[in-house]
């Protein structure tokens, strides 16, 4: 059935049946925006100033509240918001360009649209967005494309090219923008979050000529707008609105991070105590503010009281992801987490731990079937081999499908795994894999920088 919808004075044609996505399947579990407004209004208003809309992902992340908190710690702290909006030495246009390019390289049409809007609001030119770039813009583009691929192929030459044009603080701003998008690219792509009509209108006429398509993130049969609408570049009015909302958002964040250290050594000790692993990579983050935020994220995501899927399953999901993307550092970290969590599980001995690790490695290294028969055989095999270990085999299948970029979470995969995953469990796994992708992109930079 085709309908015509009037949005912002422009008619869009759409078919009412959306592509099958996780977002569509768990829609009934969404937390209404009205509820979010009562809980998080200052943060929602800040996001509206940055990209012009309250994103649909908010209602999905709050299904597992730690997910919404994770998102709202990672994004502003990685971008050093709101300070970076008016910082004299912050290349906002280049940060936005890197965010956009990395989203496109990762195959996330949802984030591509939002980062296009974000970048243009920060002053990135249409020419830079569409391919006519200066030498420094080329350096940013090549780095962003390299770090967003799976596997990532970022090299010391990519970083050296950035340093030829930018000072160290500016390089870090660009890099952390692409790192932050690792989290968002993974979550939005895996879940299939619906793209807002306002976002489509904001950037559709810019992105359309480049060959961009919103894909599964919109209803079938859409038509891109062809008017010359452009997002407005930041002005004094923008900054005034940010200043009005920032105190409320800062107070909320301070409650979340209270008692969490912001120095490398203390962070490692804190995480070893509260999460079971020191995560030394966190100590290499470029600011104390960011160290505290990511330390909080890891503590909260590995809190046995808040997990809905179970920490052993979660650690194995992370190991599957790390194996798929070929990050040996994350493979080792997740292996240590699996050993720790399974060793603390009743009736799971050394043999059970070895079996679980072997299953995760094989799953990450094997071709992934998309047909019903192949998926059914894989689920049966995993369930049999993990019997008695207390691992959710469906969560591991979901993780394997979610790990590549773009993700391979097809309707066939969803039909196989979502009956065995509650909405909160699916969101929790998607958030954890998104955290893993954040760490993966940062580790790739650290490894060559």
C-alpha cells in the first residue's frame, strides 16, 4: 500500500510496510519520547541543537537503560561538547567530515544522514561532502575510510598525513570523532533504526546525487527530496540554546560518573575491581574527561546487576566481534573476560571454558550463512556444544551477524534469533558490540600513532 505523506511542505511517497529490522520487531518495547523528555530533557535538547532532531534511537536504547546512558556518555565526551562548539583551535568542519566519511565507509546510511547534517551545521562545505576536497580534507577522508573498514587498514602513513596539516590536538579531535562514530555506526546499522523524516529532508538533496540511499532505515518506496534545503550553520542563537541546556546535561552526567576516576592508573585499578579487567587501552584516551566517561561505560556495561543477557554470554559476544574484525588486542581482552566470568559460573569447569572459547573463535572465523537451513544448523550446533555452560546461543549468532560493517542482520537471522532474545537482551548485545567497535577504532589509531 502506497501513501503520500506531507512533511515540512514536501510530499514523500512511502510504502507502509518497512523492511524487516530489529527496530521494527521490538517496536512495542520502545520507551515513548514523552517519557524520555521527563527523564532526560536537557540532553535531548542538546542533541536537537546539534543535528536538528531527537533521534529515534533514543526510544530503543532506553529499553535497556544502561544503553541510553552509554550513548550519552560516549558522544558528548568523545567530541568534548559543548566546549568544542566554540573552541578556537577545534577544526569542527574537519571533525564533521571525518564523522560523515567514516559512517559512509562503515555502510551505515542512518549515520551518514545524521553526520551530513552535523557536519554542515559545523561549517563543512557541500563540496567537501560530495568529493571536491582540499589536501587536509583528503587526509581526513583517507584516514576515516581506513579506520571504518572491517578489517581496518589504517596505517602510520594515514596519521602522518593528518599531522602534516594539523597539530596534535586537532588530530585527536578528528580521530575521536571517527572513534565515536564507531559506536553509533554499529548500533544504528545493527538495529536498523528508522531515519527521521526531518533528517531525510535536511540532507536528502545533498546526499542523493552522491548515490546514497537510506536503505532499510526508511519505508520502501520513498523519494528523496529535490529542493535545495540545507541545514543552517551554527550561529549565536545555536550557542545560546546550548548554553541554556548544558548545565542540566552536565548535572546529569556528574551523577552518572560520580566516584569514577579520571587518571590512567586509577582507571585501570577501578575497572579491574568493578569489571574484572583493567582495560589498559582506556588510559591512553586523550583527556581525563574521556577516561572517566569510558571507564564509567565499561563499569556499567559489565555490571552483573544490570545485565539482562548475562556477563559470560556478553563476553563471548565481544570475542566473536573481535575475531571477525581481526583485532588481536580485543581478542585477548575478551578472552580474559570470558575466562573470568565462566570461572565464576556454577558447574562450569576448565573444559567448559575451553569449549566456549573454541566455539567463539570458530564462529568468528567461519563463513556466516544467511539461509534458513544454514542458520538452523548453526544454532543447533552451538546449542549442543554450549549445553550446560549457560550461554545464550542466539545471542552469539546475533553477534556474528552484527560484527561486519555493514552488518549482516538479515530478516532470516532475526527470525532465528529474536524469539530467543528479549528486547532488552537484544539492545544490550547491540550496545556492547558498539562499545567494542569504539574500542576497536581507538586501538587501531593507538597501534600506529
